[in-house]
């Protein structure tokens, strides 16, 4: 079988088109929105503000894998339909997580990119199933995954036929407890130097602390990341999930402006 990604850094770099946005062409891409889709009016307000700020893709969780079964699990298909309406109104493609292969077909008409979360990076049955579609895939790194394991997860999707894969570094579990995870920007440099896939960074999950999101966003772009995925909300402290790592929309605007200036310098 041809190796499409692993041990193959020859040929042109791969770019992935999501709506009218291209990831991997040298321009930083911004993906943002709340951890969870909570309600229609709130998502509409967020979507309008994200468009004004210059965000390219709106994110929001509808199927929420939570450590505790008693935490908010998302609005499921209703949440995806809300996200779809927001995207249509403001001409923003949407990305959301799918956890079960049985949900793919019913969700496809409403989404532009499928996220595979950290917990599902090792779900090879799901990865191979996604290889049967052409929809772009955002593949998050597993919480304890090596770079090699992460790349082979991408290979499962690509070798099954879907070449539209974007990697997302979201931090790994280490002995450090100050931050939620340890954001491994070494992996970004290694992938950019040795492999062909685009890679973005999620400093929200990577740190778990909103005061660290802005500086780590700049660090990610400085080391070569193709974009950022940041959790944002109107009132972060009231977010139904991941409140501690979520920033407000004014802070997000500051990050976008600083990243654009930094990119000019680089």
C-alpha cells in the first residue's frame, strides 16, 4: 500500500480547502467559537462578532465527550443545525466534532469540516470510515499520543481515500499540573519540517488557562503553525463547558490583530 503521509516528505505541501478558506497556503487561519453550542440567539451573536473580527471558520461542539457522564453533553443534531444556520447567515464554514460513525451521514448536509477529538484519535474504525468521504477532517492529537502515533492516525484517514486532513496540536498530558495540558510546539516544527500536512494549534486546550491563550497563540504562529483554534464566548465565565480556558471576543480580536502583524514580520 502506498504511504501517503508517514515517511514521505517529498512532493508539494498539502493544502485543505474548507468553504472558501484554504489551510496551509501560508496565511494564518482562525477558527473560533464556544466549546459547546448552547442556544440559537447566543450563537447568532457570536457568529456576527466572529465575522467582524476576521475569523475564517466557526467552531462549536454539538456532541460533547465529557469525562463525567453528568456534565453537559451537547445539543446533538439540534446544535449542529444551529451552527449551520449561523454559518449560512454570516458566510462562515463550520467545524464540529463527530464521535460516532453512525452520525456521519445525518450530519454531513450541515457541516463543512469534521473534527476528530483527542479521545477519538485512536478510534481507527471511525478514522477509516471518514476516509470514504471527501469532507475535510480536523484531527486533534491524542492526549498522550506521540507525534508518530498522531501521524499514523492521519494515515488511516488518507489511506482510505480522504486526503483532506488538517492536524491540530492541542497539548499532551505530562506531569505538569499548573496547566491543563502541555502545549507541544515542538511537534508543529517537526511536522512542518518533515511532513506535508497542514497543522494548526489549539492553545485553549493546550493550556487550559485563558490568560495563556494569547501569548501561546503568538508562539504557535511564530514557530510555523498554519492557524489557530481558539475557544471564545460572549461571557466566558458562564460557558457551559471549558469556561476556564475560554476567552471573550475582545480578547480574540486582539489576538487576530497581533497575529496578522506578527505574520508580516515573519
